């Protein structure tokens, strides 16, 4: 043996799992290696095993998730607290904070009453802040979940938790589970679409990635300004016919590789290239909101050609009309700690002005078109805000810290009981105390509305059956119509 000889790297690269097992020794060592490389221990679902049929009759077909990134203040929007008014400026009671961690403030922080007026609206008598003048017109179509709670109190883990059911990156997003379980009703558009607006807390694709599911199920990011999907258009100098020929040749090469490797991710790659080709025609059409009647654009307060939450709400309706299963809108800028980077006066007012009218227009539009019964709309962030103040008592400085222990989200349509307030927080708006709904419970309930048993929607990875709700979650019957 020559100790100075260089290894043949080409040969090393060409060694596949199958060839390795064919040439490894016999005996117990080979059996042990064979068990380690068992297909059932890894994310290798056989072709054609998804989408899965619903486990029972669904109430909903599509979902639009209006994710308000940063943590909207439930205490200034949905959950007025007379006790905070009475004890404004006092130190928070020690028993409230003795067993918790706070993100950025101390346990001697001062209680803060909301600077905004609240009033009751609709037949259901729901309390709403003056910052939501449009919301008051649909309260009888909405279920406000005021006993909602999470466990993560920092943005990244909390956002990933809300979207994947786990605080660490790497699990499939909820939209990916929907794509895996139910597929899409339009072969020319993805099952899971993501739209983003606003500035502030960074977002990563861990919140819409497919994790260990085949990558065909990851969220596809669309843009309401500029090129709708990056890198989908033909390269300069390449026409449609030549692009088709190139894709056919690439498909043949990938298929040859799949025949050798049997790696399902190669089939996913083939499907992704084909979807990208079809999206060249389908996406520009659906993204062109200028074709909507002037009255509809006015209802949403849209501006064609610009990136805005209003434009994305209208796009969401257009997408579900065309069979997209899961549309997720991220709107950043709700992280109002106080100071020039985000406060409860100037910045909270801006966020409400940007989102109140288009979110309400979306619900009304879906209802008028007969789509609300089959489309679930969700509005909420990764957590709420503390009853205690952060910053100082001035219009430009006042704020609140992160707060996951009790806050509000709202849902409409898709089999949800309308005109209700479900659950409540304590007198300070600190803890969820009645009819509590955890993140895993929300996920279990959403899957139930789509005919999926959250205990049965699983994917085997590394020797374990994973699911969106992990080992937790119960369907909240009180939320169902």
C-alpha cells in the first residue's frame, strides 16, 4: 500500500447506500449496517403516498393565516382590563411574576392601563379598541380566542412554535403539513404560498419550510411587487420552447439518477422544476390585482404595483379562489417595546391602520362570494404584550414587553363558531385562566376542521412518527360551529 497515494474522490462520490450494502461484508456487522440504513428510519415516503385522504368529512377547504409578526398587544386591541386602569402605575403584584421569565423588563415593572378607549359592538357585545374601527363591523362573524397561550417569549422560537409546533427550527410548517396531507386543487399553483410585508423583526424560512417532509411541500414565497417569484422566468435569450426542451432533458437525467439512487427528493426536484415552468403563466395572472374592479380595490385599500398588506389580502382571496390550500401573510412591525423603534402610540396606530381595513375586507369579500364557510381565516401573532410598561410615559416612548402567557387571536369562517369570545385572561390580562387554548390545541383544531385527525397525520422520520402537534394537543370543541 502506498501511503502517499491520493484517494479516488470520484469513486467515493459514486458510492451509494445500495452499492455500499451490496459490497460490505457478511455477518452481524452487515446486518447492523443494514438496520441503520433502513428506509423506514428516514424521510423516504414511497412515491404516491401523499396527499392523504381526509380522515372524515371536512368543514373547510382552504386557510388564510394573517400572521402579525412581532406580537400585537391584546391589552390595547381586544382585552380591556378595568383593574389596570385602577392600578395604573403601581408595581406589578409579585405573585404574578414570581415563577416566570420576562424578556426585557424586570419583575418590579409598573402596570400600564391602555391609552385607548374600548366599546362593545355587534349582537355578541364584543369589546374592541378604538384602533379597530373596521373590525367592529364583522364581530358577529368572528371568534375571539382570549384564553390563548404559548410558552416561548422571544420572537424566533415563538414564531417557529406557532408555525411548526416546535420551538427549534427543522420541523415542517403547518402549511407544509396541509400540502402533505391534502395537496392542492390547482396543478399550476403551489399548495402553500407565503406573502410578506412590513419591516421589523427578521423572519426566516424555518417558519414556512418543509422540514423533514419532501421539499415539494415547503411554502413558496410570492412577491406583490416586482417579479412575482424569483428565478422562475426564463433566462435572457431563452424562449419557452428551448426552456421546455431543457427541462425535459433535465427531467430525463434526474429520472436516471432516481432509478439508481431511489431517493424521493429527486422526484421532488423534478416536480419543483415542472411547477416552476407552469407558474410562469399562472402566477403573473393571479398576482395582477389591477384586474379587480375599482370598488373591490377601494374596499381593501389596495395600491396595485406596491407591496402592502392590503394588496396581499386581496391576493389571498384570489389564490384560494384558484385552489391554493394554504395562504400565509406575514406582516411585520408589531414589536412595540417603546421608543423610536416601536411604541404603543405612533407605531401601534400605524399597524392597525395598515391591517384593520384589508383584514375585514377579506372576511366580507369571502362571505359575499360564498367562500367563507370553506375558508378559515386566522389573525394573530407569536405572543401578546405584558400588562407592565416598558419605556417611559410619553407618546414616543411608551411600550410593552413580550408576553406568551395569555393573549388574543381571532378566527372566522371554515367551521368556526362565529360571534363568540372563547376563554379569558385574569384581571391583569396576564394569564389565560378559563377555556385555555394552547398552540398545540389550535393546531389540532385546525386540522380537525379540514377533516384530519391530528393523531393520525404523521410522517416517519429517523425511527419516529412525527406530527404537527408533537405528543400534545386536543381539539377544542367549543370553537367549532
